C-alpha cells in the first residue's frame, strides 16, 4: 500500500473506531491528537488511576484517591497527565464510587476538560457517588450510566466495559470490569471486585497485563481468574506502607507459583506500556514523590 493510501486507511480506521463510542454518545467532540499511545498505571498512593492514551482520545480508569488528609489526584495524577501532554479527558470510567477510586474526580475536573464520566448504573442513586459528581461539577448530560457490556474503539485500543455483578452486590463487588486491547497486547482491570465476582469476567477476556484486584488484597486476584486470564504481568496499585498490608502475601504466592511478574506502583512508580507488534511493551516505571 502506498503511503497516501496508508494514511487514508488509518483515518478511516480512526473514524470507524470512534463510531463505537459515538454511537454510545460517549464522546462529544474530538480532542487533540496524542502522538504516543500508551497505557499507564499511575502511582497515586493507596488508590487507583490508570490512563489509556489513544491516538485521539484519553480514557481514564478511576480518578485517583482524595480524602480529607491527602489528594493523590492533585499530587500525582495531574502532573503525570500534564507530562503526557493530555489536555482533555474524553472519558473517565469509575469502577466504583469509593474515595480511593473516585475521590480525585474534582481535582481532575479543575485542571482538565472532561467529556463523559462512566459509572455503573447501579450507583446512580449512590449518595457518595452523587457527592463526588457534584463536587466535580459533572452535568447530568455528561454521565454514561453503564449497564451490561459495551465495546468501543479508540485507536489503537479496543475498550470493553462490563457491569456484571448481581443487583445486591456491595460497592466493591459492583466494580466495573474493563478490558483494554491493542493488537496482541491487552490489560484487564477489575476494580475492587472480590474473587466471587471474578467468575463473571468473560472467558474470552485474556490479558497480558492484569491489574490486581482490590490493590492486591487476598480477597481478589484468585486462582481461577489467574488460570483463565493467564497474565504475564500483574500490576499492583497500592500505597507505600499502606495500613491494609496490600499486597497480601497470599496474592504474591499465587503469582509466584505461576511465575507471573509483579510490578508495584508503591515501589516502581508509574508503570507504563506502549502497544508494539508483539503486545504491550513496558517502557517506563517513573518514580514519583518519596512519600507516596
Ligand atoms: Zn480501592
């Protein structure tokens, strides 16, 4: 194929790719192009924030932690996103409305234009979720209340989102599952869902990189999930010397037994991958503040 044809094909692919999210009403308008697609698990202290930088979209999976004592989103997420040249958050997916996942939304909304916020429809009347959305000034028309399973493309990534838990699940178990794929590379995130809920991850959602459930708690990242997903790498997002003892030894043992590599945001800082011909290539682990 000639270069010009290649360019046209690429543009068509982007247009087709965006159609998924446009069809869902997720992306309101195009944002500026991002030169270097990547997925980065940010070191935010005790909490979660993962950024998917696609060619023309930026998707966040969880907003980082904030509570009365500390604001991990302002301290760690904002500078990391500035460093990547991100100006707009086209979609912020919130796995569940706990402060260590959603608390940072207001801090991000002060610095970045936010397109849509995706949250399980089960949390539509959740008082804490409502409070976080109000503090962040998220308008009703910006909300994507997620039910069931959805798939969309933000080139070069295909993103699948699934709300699978039973209606009476608690907040952690109500976490959204998110699968991100680029060619042979893929990553799976399950929020803080417990081992019981991990059985609801679709069998086809294999992943090269698995984000440990519930910050490496023994109640998540179970044997059955590991055997089904077959990750090469598990990323644990947890704070240094956190009060919960995350990641728990039981989880590290499950990983060791299977010879799965472990990367930890409390030790390695931001952990970043870029899509390559053979899968996701780890390109950086950027150390951040000492007192994470
Ligand atoms: Zn959590």
